[in-house]
C-alpha cells in the first residue's frame, strides 16, 4: 500500500503495524517518535496501531551524541 513517510511516497506492506513499519524502515535499533496524520502514536500503541493506505507518517529516529 502507498503511504507518505517523512514527505516521500513509499510502498509498505498491507496491514503493517507501527512497530512493523519501524522495522521495515530499518529504524528498530533506537528510540523513535511516530506521528500518523498529525496524531502522535505512543510507544505503547506501536504493536497494535495499524497504518492505512494514504496515511501521512512522520518518523523521527532519536540518536545520541555529544
């Protein structure tokens, strides 16, 4: 299915959860913040919240540094 991730159209598997999407994007190594259609998705919801075709997803991967 087609969704928009960080401003770019992308094909992702149908019925993917937020957690599965994060893994699909290769961002499972660290903490991420996810927003779908301008709604922040809490970490507790990542395993159950599904992404739908046409959704606008913003994913921020947090990295440490100094």
